[in-house]
């Protein structure tokens, strides 16, 4: 299996990220879905320089991005945003597009279930068709109930993919399925050939090997369904704001912050991770996965 990693967790120049991934033996990046941030020609050249592929991209569903918002112009804008992500993935020679359909952190509906289902199916039909036209495979990712109320489990994601069609598949995240599924390994088996992408974080959302997951069993389960995608690291390093903390949280000189991105990171329990701690976590994650046969 190939090893990939998201880059939204630490706001830094893309070259810093790519150099780190190269140094620790990763194969690819699942690049942050912020198309306006990147010059794709420059990023593609950097990827070639560091020997890192673009596996794909993922929606960053900050406020104002929502396929089930009652305001149709918010929905239209979200579809446009997702199409821009697909264009970026195509320009970087990516293969897949991970979709979260509603704003992360929105845990109460603003419309009826029937209205929301119609909006999300209609919106994703347009997005998935656009992805197919660009040679990108889209997948829907269930999140845990504390981040969204809309799609939390594999069976819901499979139902949505079936109704949308146009090649829409499913993305599973080890952290989320640990919370929402009765049996996380069985959820992987149930998704089977529809599994497009697998996000790696332990049960406590730390790097693989720093929680209770038996990663040997996870990898064996993925192999049993002939999973052909990448293992995309998406761990979150929490910031200790109690007297137990060993150092203060502070931005480093290479960090590139926007208010929306910072709010997104903080909502997920993290903050400004220093480069040294991040290096150790990135290395520990891939070393543990490789030690169990990934």
C-alpha cells in the first residue's frame, strides 16, 4: 500500500510539507482543498522535485460551505468550490476527491430530512459528474456525530453513493469509524470494493500506534477486500492548555494562517503544532504502519 498524508493539520508552505513527506518515506499527499491557496504549476514542480505524488484532495468545509444549507446560493457556491477542488486535483495529476458534504461543526439541521437529502443528492450528482469528466474519482466521507449530523456511518455513505451514482464511492476514517460503527473492521468489509480512500488516525486521533487500534488487524482487513487506495495520515495533535503542558503554543515563522483555517483546526482540538513535534509524529505514524505490514 502507498502512504499518503493530509496537509491541513499544520499551516505551512507546501514545500515544507513535501520535503517532510519525502524525508520520512511517504509516497503522496492528499492536498488541502483550498484551490485559491496554490499555484498548481509551482506545486506540481515541487512534487516532482521531492518525488511525491498527488493522491487527491479533500474538502475543507469551513463556514459558508454546505450542500444542505437552506440558502440555495450557499449550496450553489459550495458546488462551485468543490468543482474548483476537482480542477486542482486534475492539474496536480491526482486521482481522487474526498467529500464532506456539510460544514464541519454544524451539528443541528436547518431543514427537514427530506429537503436535505434532496439537496445533497442533487448537489453531489453535479459534483460527481464533473469529477468523472475530469478523470477524478469522488468519495463521500462519514464523520462522527460531534462534527456533523448528516453522514456518520458507512451504511449512510453507501446509500448516498448509490443514489448519486456517477462513480461516487466511500472514504472511511479510522478515527470516525471507531466512534460511530459497532464494528469498525466490519464496516471496512461492508464497504468493500466501494472503498476509495482510508484515513489513518488512532482511536484517540493520534498517529497510528499511539492509541488502542490493532493496526495489523486493520491492514489485514484492508488487504482482505483488495483495497487499492492509499493510507492517508490524518492525525490531530491536541494542544494541552492546562498546567501539564510542557511548552506554550505559539506560531512559528513558517506558518501561514487564515482565520477560517485556524478556526477549523481549533474546532478539531488542535492548534499551532511546532515543526519538531510534527516531524516526530509524521515519522512515528509511517514507521508503525510499516511495522505491521502496510
